[in-house]
C-alpha cells in the first residue's frame, strides 16, 4: 500500500470551485504517483474561509457558521475524487455543526467504492477550548483499507498514548494523523507524539501538515512542521524512525506500507514495546509511593 502524505499550502480561494480545482490537482497528482491512500491536513476546510466576505472570514465563529453551507458540496467533492482517482482520501478535517451551534473537528475518510466514515478529534487544544464552541468527540474508531486496519488520530490526539493503544489493540497497524500547528513547539510536540506511538505500538504513523502563512485567517494564519511517515526504531526499519519527510516548501511525500514486512521485523526486534506493554500495568506499578529515608 503506497501512502501519499501532504505538506499542504494554505491559499485564499475566491470560490468553492477554485478550492475544488486545487483538490482535484493535488489528488490526481497523488494517484498518478501510484498512491492508494492520500492524507490531507487538519483544518483543511478553513481554507474555504477565504471565500467569505470580510467580517466573516476574519471572525472564526462567523466563518464556522458560514462553512456549514459547503458541507454537502465538500462530501460530494471528495467522494467523487475518491471514486475517480481510486484513492482512499482522508479529507483533512471539517469543523461540523452538531445541530446546536457547536462543532466537531471531523476527519472524513472517503473510499473509491463509495464508503464514507469518519473520526472526530477527541482532545481539544487550548486554542480550541478558547473558541467556546468546539467539542471533543466521544467515539474511537478503527477502519479497514485494502485489508489493513487503520486508525485516525487528529493532531493533538496523537500525543495521548491510551486511545492510540486502543486502536492498535483493535488491529490498527497504521495511524493517520492530519495535523495543523502554528509554532515550532507545537510541531515538535506532534512529532514526538508520532514517534512515541510508533515505538509503543510497533506501527506506522503518517502525519500531514498545513504550510505557509494566511494572514486573512484567524486559525490558519501561521503554519509549521513537516509531513512525515514514521516507523518503529528497530532492526530492519529506520534507526531514527523516519521513513520519509518533506524537504520542500510544500508537496506530497510517498512511502510503501507493508504490514507483512512490519510483522516480520518483530522476529528480529531488539525491543518489543507493543508486546511488553502489559508489564507496566502490574498492580505494584500502578501507583508510586514515597519511600522514606532517601
């Protein structure tokens, strides 16, 4: 299975059709390169904020409300592109109104055969909490792509070990991470989270990112980080855990994911964090106690 992971430049489309044309160009490029799965970044839908009038696009609450008018066209666009390109497409994330004026940060996954599933972001960043209108999701899912079980962990979610562990215990060997960070510290946190989850669970992680500056947007104004595909750091795999990483201002990176090869490397593994995970759950290790006399 070939993965295409985006370092995606934020532009300022004037119409939905301009946005759609860009998605078509990008996904056709990934398909032409032989990819089966394409991962776009978190907050991708907020690029559509540029299509709104001044006073709406520079007000996050107003732009989230206005964005809902594009939901049906959004789903139709990516469903059609998945069908036409043969790609399984993680369409970044869409801030979706739950019907009460509150929003879920939702990663939609569209399949060539017409399937449409999703994972909502579970943990909220400080920025998301401060909006006062974004809620975390309440369900953790695993999907199947081309016979491979896959999880989605949206940006901050990859920094939490237990939900990703639950996805891997449900069979996920590949975790897709649409992300968006605006500081070097934020990019580092997500990167470290990806490396840690790959190590703990002996799985591959594919992280997409936003790129460039968009002064017109209250959410996408500054974007940092590199699109990266991670693996466990062990014999037969990259020593630094980096399979592929972007080096250009923007674009796709590609890598093949072979779950059988991943399984085979377990036989020669120097460590087996995934199998040794239960050791940390021993009753005597659940709580540390102060030892007097030190």
